[in-house]
C-alpha cells in the first residue's frame, strides 16, 4: 500500500471523497465544472484527503487534460468498466482504455447498474478483478433496499455482495481497494442513514474483511459512505472511525458543495 496514496501523513487511512457525476455534463460543461472545482478546493486539506471525480466516458479525456495541464490535485475516475480488455462488445469501454487515460478509480457495482440494468454479482466481480489487473483501484458499491433494511437484512445483503465481489482477490489487493456502502433507499431520495447506522455498517464490512482477508487488509481497505451526502450532513456522516470518506452523487455536480464535503472529510481526520 502506498503511503502517499492511501494514508495520511499521520498514518491513518487517507479519506477519499469521490464525485460520481453520473449522466451529466457534456465534455465542455465538464471542463467548466472541474475548473470551478479547482478554485473552490482548499489546497491545505488535500494533504490529508484525496478527491476524485468520475465524469461520463465522453468527458474523461477533456477532464484529464485539464487536471494535468493545470496541475489540479484531483484524481480521475470512471463510472463503470467492462471485464474484457478487448473484443466484440459494442458500446463498452475496457480497463486498458481507461488506464491509458490516467484513470485511477473505477466505480463497480453501483446500485443503479444492479437495479436498473440487471448487473449481477458475478459481473461485478469480473469488473473488479479486471480493474485491479489494469492497475486501477475499484470502488466496489454495496447496499440494501428499503425492504431489505426493514426486514433486518442489511448485514446479510451487504456482506453477501462484498464476498461475491472479492471472490478470488488476494489479501494484498483487498488492502488497496475501496468499498462504498450506499444504501439504495438513500440514493437520490434525500434520505440518509444516520451517522450511527452508516458507521455501524462500515464497521461490519471492515470486520468481515478482517475475518476473511486478514488484519492488514482490514486496516488498509477504505470504506466510504454514499447516499444523499451533501455539505450539510457530511461532517456528521464522516466522523465515524470506520468511515473513510464519501461517494457523492448529486452534490458533486456543484463544485462549491463538493469542495465543502472534501473540507469536512479533512476536518474529520484532524
């Protein structure tokens, strides 16, 4: 595990705040947003917090060019990837294609793809392992529906998704990964888990990693919370010891709000 990438100078896991732009912004709009984000970010906290943005595929090259040219301390991420390196997969984007663009993080298994596009646990696992092979870091999403939560099945669901996604992954690789707990009932609904609920599920996930992949993997893996995170609730949600940042949806479309979330993550490490 690289200390510069995954740990803060104090030796703690370095929080990661990732902005999932989803199907928003043309490449020209994305350039404007990343430039505004550059002005809004406080460079001081970025010594202890890592920030990534995940534009649509059509905007990746444009955003990468701006990040590099202006030396903006933000990592480039993608929203999805295919599990094959090449072949007859019309409309898909492969891991090597993303890696050549300087993509560092790839979201895999987002609930919108699971729920709306029928993505299976097996496909999520293949995408995760393909991302690792290409030298990028997967952000593996897990989360339960409102019905599953009400039935008391949260732990069963998220641990099942985690185990399936990490099947066959070596402990050393698990230690470098990111998992995002995104309760489906809180995505885009305005509802959020309480800080206690978020912290408890993140702690459960870390405990499972420790039991199955070892103490070093549990200590290294970063576990984010996602689900209607904004500048008003970020500080309380990120205060838990096992919450290592946030996967942000709608609020990441506003550069000022997203910068405030990054600042809250930095404050949580102080």
